[in-house]
C-alpha cells in the first residue's frame, strides 16, 4: 500500500475503527468520520444485533488520499492488519488461508449521506486458485466455492481493474460471458444462475481471467493482501467516478466529505437452499404503510437482490420458506425502529438458517411515504412533531403534487403488463433503451422513459433525464427502485413479460412491439404498463385544494399533508407569499397556504386580449398627449386586474411591481406581424418598423427598462398607480376588508430614481383619495436587483418602506452571467466544482448572498422596521429559503405550486435556529 509519511491533513492518528463480537470502537453518532454505513454497523454491534465483524477506514483517509496524490497515511497499513487480525480472532479463520476455510471479506463504500449504488463494492475478497480449493474441502460444496470465486473475479475485474462495457456496448462483458456459457451448455441465456454447475462456474472463472488479461494486459491478482489494497483504493477512487459526481451534484453533497471504506467478514447466502440474502424496509418506502416490506432470494448473495439480475420474492414469503429466520427479522425490525426512530432500509444474509445484518440506514422514501411515515410515527410516540417537520426533505413536497393518470383515459388505454410498483405517479414518454440516447432525447425537449432489462449505476444520467423508468428484472429494492424513489421518479420494476432487445432497439410486450422512440406509459403506483400516451389528471392534493373534486376525508395523502403543514405554521417565523399575476393563481397559492403576494408582474397583464394593441399604440406614439391617450385605454383593464387580485387576497398583503421589461418586447418583430398591427391601429408600417429599430438594444437586460421607463414615460407610472389605488379603494368599499397595496419600483440603482417614482405614486394616490372621498394605507418600496442598490441600501431605505430581493437579476448582475446563456457552461462549472449548485436555482450564498446581507444590514440601519422579502425564483428553493431565514427576511415569495415546499423549508429553518 503506497503510503506518505506526512499526516498533517489528518486530525487523528486513528484511521481504522473495528466492530463485532458485541462491541465497537465507534457508534452511530460518528457518521462524519465513519460514514453512515460504518457508524450504523458499529451501532448495531453495540446494541447486540448479529453483525459480522469488520472495520471501517475513516473518511479522513479519503481526504488524505486525494490531497496526497492517491497515497495513504503511513500508519494505515499496520492498522488495517490489526483490524484483520481482530476479525480472525473473533471468527477463528485466517485471511488468505490455503489449508482451511479462509476468512473472506466484503469491501464497501460508505459516505455520511447514503448514495445507493453510486460507489463500489467487492464481495468474497481473499480467494485465489489455492484458497478456493481449501474452501471446497472445508465446506464439501464445490459449487458454492466456485460461485464465490466467480463472483469475486467478476466484481474485482469490474470495480478495481476497470473491465467494463465500452460506450458502444449495451451489455457488461462479464454478463455477456455468463450468457454465452448458458447458451453453449443449456441452449438459453435465460437459465437462472443457480442452475450453473461447479464445472460451469470453474470454466467461467477461467474465461473471466482471460477477459481481464485481454482488457488490461495484466494477470488477475492472486495475493489476498494485494487484492485488499486494490479494493480499498478502488472504493476511495469511486468517490470521484462519474455517477458519484452526478449524484452529489443532484443532491448537494460536498465533494470534500469523502467516503469511508468498510471491510467486513463475509457471510454467505449462496451456500444452498438453506441460505439467502435480502433487502428489507421497516415500512413501505413507496406508500409509507406500516408493513414489513422488501425482498429476498434463496441461494444468493446480496448483490443479486440489489442488482436486479434476478427478480426476488417478497420478504413476507420468507415466513413460509424459513419461519424462524422470518421471526428473527421481525424482531430486528422492531429493534431498529425503536432504536433509530426512523424507517430503516437494511440488508441481511441468512447463512445456513442463521440471520446476519450487513447494514442499516435511514431508508430513502417517496414524498407520499415521507409524509405518512412522519405523521404515523408521531401518532405512535416514536418521534415528536418537530422531528417530523425536520425529517422530510423540503424538495420532496413536489412529489405530492405530481399528476396521476386520468381515470377515463385509463379505461381507453391498452394495458400491456404489470410489474412491481417502485416509484409512484404517472409517466408518459418516448422509450429509449440506453442512458446516452435517453439524455440526448430529453435535451431535445422530448418526454422520455428509460426502459432497461435492469438498471445499473452507470444509467444514472439517463434516470435523471427520464420521466419514468421501466425494468424487466429486479424488485422493489433493486438499483432502479432505490434511486427512482429518492429522485421522485415514476418507476415500475420486475415487469418480466417485457422483452428488451438492445440490438434491434425494440421492446416487446403484450403482443405488441415498440421501437425506440415510440410512446409508452407507466403507473408507478399500481405497477401497470400501457401502450401509447395516456392523459393525466391532478394529484389528490390538487383535487382537494384546487379543483375541489375530492373530499379531504377521502384522501389519506391530503390529510397527512394538511397535518404536517399545520405543524409548519406552528413554528415558522418567516412568511411565505406567492408570485401571482391573476386571481386564479392567487387563489391556488392561498389554498396552498400563501400569506399574500410577494410579486405581481403587471407586464403579464398587458398581453391579455386586445390590450396589447393599446400598449403598442402607446409605445409607437411620439407625442406625450398621444401616449397619455393610449395609456388611458389600458386603465380600466389594469384596474379590473387589480380588483380581481385584491378580492382574491381577502385583505392579505399584495406587492405589485410596476412595468419592468424593455418596451421592444411588446412590439411585433416580424414583417407580417408589423403589417397586421399597421392595419389595426391605422399607422404606416414604415413608422412601426422605424420605431422597432429605434427601440432595439444590444443588451436589453441592462437597458431601458424598470424604473428607467417610468422616469422617461411618467404617464405609465401614473396610469398604473391610478389603477392600483382605484382598485384598492373600490374593493375595500365593496368587500368590507382593508386593502393595503405594496407598490414596488423595479431596477432601482440610485435613491433619486426611487424618489422620482415615489413622488408620482404619492401624487396619484392623493388625487384618487380625494376623488373617492376615502383612502387606503399603502407602501412604496423597491426591488434590490443591482449590486449598487445593495451597497447603497441605507440611502435607498430613506425612501423605500420595503425591499424585495429580485435574485434572478441580482445573480445576473452580481456574477456577470446571463441566465439565458449560462446553460452552455454552468454544467461544466458544477462538474469542476467552481460552483456547487446552479446559481439561478439556488442562491450563491458566498457572493450574491453577501450582497443581500449588506443590503439587509444597511437597510435596517436606516429603517429598523423595514419589510424585507425575496421574489426571485430562488424563493421556492429550500436551501435559499433557509438562507433567507438566517438573514431575517420577513417573507419569501415563490410560484403558487412551490408554496408548500417553501413553507416546509421555512419551518425547518426556524427549528434549526431555535
């Protein structure tokens, strides 16, 4: 093992933590150091569960490995040997023994956040041509011994030596070799692996080693210590493989965390029909139902279950196959939930009727399941309501709002087959049979389904791009199911009637053949697969709250949602508003729990009906009197819009942004459109074309827009202010509740700009109040969306009564990046970790966030009670919501359907601060 005498990057000299034999060096609180798997193995050993002995190499070694050119601390080699010696002592076996039953080990990754299938595992390590014969002699079971050796060579060759499928191959080379020997000796590649004889497996080992030599130019290693060194390096190396990087980017896992390595004594589920392996959940991870859920395979190792190569049996069926083992698992299930106070996902092996625990972790679950499990665990007294609020990832709320298949459409659709429901929801799309083509089609705007025999971690990019995933093999704990549940993807697994032909790029099922690019539909709630497109309908929560087509008492999902949202309200400090431009949007947001409007974009109203022609007439006018006349035609429309919104708000606050976009966006750009407008308003087309050319800007995002329009054309501000105040007065008189409009002036960089606009607004307000004989309270504020506004916020706050951070433009101006053009380089920036997240989706807290912090502090230094909010798209991003809470903002504002997400994130932020 290549070592380095420098240990300056490590905070301790202890790099290996042993567990087993009823004790452990570590415990469950040490996830940062031991990773989630290592910490939980130690914890299970401490509480007396049957855990095979082993040791964990800490995440600090991973950090060291990358900091020091893939070398290790000098103390590590001796500590590993000591760890192996402890295992030998507990089990009475020797690592590398060629005379008696050898100690074999599994080498697995284990980051502090679970990353299922993203990093690498090697089983049965320690075997070679001599020790496999010792194993045959010790067990009297040659098939078992050679099966272990075959698996080891395959996994080691793949993970450590890099013998993997080439980009132009659909099949893994080792799997292709297995299929070939089945064809030769049994006439079909579909023969179960368990049918292969000891001679077959011995021949496979030989072919595998030849494959290794052909692909790598090196013989397969025989020395167990060399094998262990290679496996440990491969696991550390897998922290930076492509799929792990993609996964970390998607879930915001920092690269500096690193992974631990777990080396654990092998127990064998493949000794025969009295052994087996499985994956189980203490509750149903798809629905949240309190039932023992999972799968097992007899005469199999754990990777068989997870990889999906064989479709396993439900764990409940183990009761009939091996009752004592089933009862032991039920006991372990209860112990785990009572100890960890969360739904657990665990792997087990049964060796000769004895149960062993290989790992446990907090189980990945769908959004629906997360809400149900949290609510029911509160009812059962396992957790309190604050823990329930903290536990649910805020970005999972969206899953509760995803569509389901329309009932009438389902009646007309052709049902092809049924698989295992692994990720609830409805998905329709064009089918693609490999990840690369799936990504390419999705990038071209297609809705796609990824269809595979079984997925592997290499398919991750395709799984992210797809609307849903369909596999012919594998169960509800297979790789496809685990990853799909975490992503909130629709997934159907183990649809064994589906025939996937990679060579011809076809899928045959239900008497029909589908070519790649044809439409199919899958229901991840029922497991049903349909031909063609199937129309969808809203989720149960939408049906209860928005369309009112379902009663609350008829939906368990809604009841759990409502209960958890109430708990959020009980602890939230920061309010959640919505970005809404119409009464319908406003009503939807309020149904989701919004406490007002944080951004009403008035320009969106200008495109309704014929009013766009009045806007264009105003823009094309060269005289102020003509502009005033054109603008006056818009007044009744704007007032009607605002009245509808104020009525929908029912007295809740509403922030209305004055006209923001550059004027050229409202003008027709093509010759045909310009001719049509000329006929409508009686103006020569040449005049229109000239005006369009005059208004053209090279960089309109930084051009004549926002408050600059109101200063150049004060009649626009006057009309909008009058529409707002007349609507506010009339609604307050008609409805009997107070209306308090908040008028927001956009793109302010100088205090004087806001002063000029506020003077117009105040003047119009007094005129309307005198005309109506009554008045309403109102606020005038601005958007902070330019760096200069942020750093001079103390001056601007002398005039502004509130700030709303327009983080879309503040990000563009602060980073010098165009949101519309950044797609060509931002993905690479994320891969290179120049940025950790897409800065237009989640606030750049170190840069843009500092501008916000400056503006908050300066604004409050002038006006301590200033109202502060955010109205960019970041207002619905959980990480950004939590950041806004740390700044002490009054509210965040987001699109209507992201309001529940923001409410949960705001509640979690409040609990973190408490």
